[in-house]
């Protein structure tokens, strides 16, 4: 875990329980032009990922070989040029957003649910259960994530199923730890004690009283995790252990571009920029939300 992300998570933990009206949060968020620009770009990417399946035919426009258009530099006809099989790089980059956003959003959603289940229950119940479960999470965190992902994909097989399981297994421990630290700042609040005294069940207290007051910090951590999952999925495909050619996944496109990178650098520049831009926008959006949720920022 990077020093910057660790500091952000410590700050998020302190924001738990400090709820602010949605209108107030939005008002503070729009005052960050960079974060607003990131939000606009991400919305555009999501729209592109949705409509690209309707605009482009996968068999004839995305993966079909066209020997008359091999390795053409960017031009008015082919904005990002063509690859060694004559495929339009611009179309493939647009279509590849479907894979990267799918991995980032789906794996983060699954990891978030499991992380909330583990982290919230550990913070609420404590005791031996907390110690045992968190030591297991700490053990998984100690293993280098890329090594653990490669091992899981090698065992489970290449493809979407193996990548999703590998990303979830490596993401859940981080989620569980940060959510536990966030919930610990709320679990001893007076309204939680009052709910316990009134006879409300543990599950109802966690769902109705604790998690809603932790929603903001959890949302910020979710956004940061989406960018991490996109990078991890692209890394697996680049190493040849993820999505395989001819699918236009950005990491797989970088892998294919390695042979011609010196002579035709555009083959790697555009998929690489897509990865950088997407992950950067998610991080900038998370930074803007962190500042907007802070009650000190009026």
C-alpha cells in the first residue's frame, strides 16, 4: 500500500460518523474543477463502453484482419492508426473500455460487499472473532498482490472468471481493513448504544445505523479500488495471463504492441494513455469526494 493511499485511508476513517447533507457535499465537490473534469470524463467513458457494442461489430470491425490496412500511422481515416493485422486501433481502444470498466466495477462491487461483511462484523463484535479474521486478512495483505493474482489465475485458468476471482481475493483484505477502521469510529456512538439498549438486533444495527453513517468514506475507498482493479486486470493481460488476443483489452493490446513498439510507438501509446486516463480520473474523483466530505472544508 502506498504512503499516499495509507494517509487517505487514515483521513477517511476520521470522517466516519460525520455526516453532511448531500447538497452540501455536492456544493463542495463542484468547487474542485479537476475532480469535476474527471467526473465528466468518466461519464463519457461509461457511455462509450455501453454504446460501443452497438456502434461496432465485434467480428467485422474489432477483430477482423484487414491485410490492406496493416500498420498505418494515425490519419484522418484511422485516428489512432492500425495494428499488424490491419485493425483500427481507435475502435479497439473504445471497445476495450468495456473490458476494463467491467473488471474494475464488477470486482470492486463484489469485494466491497465481502469487505463490508467482514470488516463491519469484526469491528462490531470484536473479541476472538475480530482477532482471528483480521490476522487472516493481514496474512493475505503480506503476499505481493501481483504474485497472488498470477498464482490464482494459473490455478483457475485464464479468462474473465479467473481474473475476477483473483482480483476479488486480492482486494477483499484491503477493503475489510479500511471498513473495519471506519466502522470502529462509529460503533461506540451514542445512537448505536441506544439501538442496542432498545433490543435492536446486531444485523439491523449494522445495516440501519452504522453503515449509512460510513457511506461517504466507503464510497471514496470504492472509487480508489476501481482504479486499482483496472490496473491489475490490465497488468494480468499484459503478462499474458488475462484476456487473450484478439480481444481488445487494453493490457492485451499493450502486449501485442511490444513487437512493433520501436517502429510503431502509437500501438502502445494509445492503449497506455487509456489506462492512465481512466485510473487517474477515478483517483481524482476520490480526492474530490474526500475533500467534499470533510466538515472542515466549508
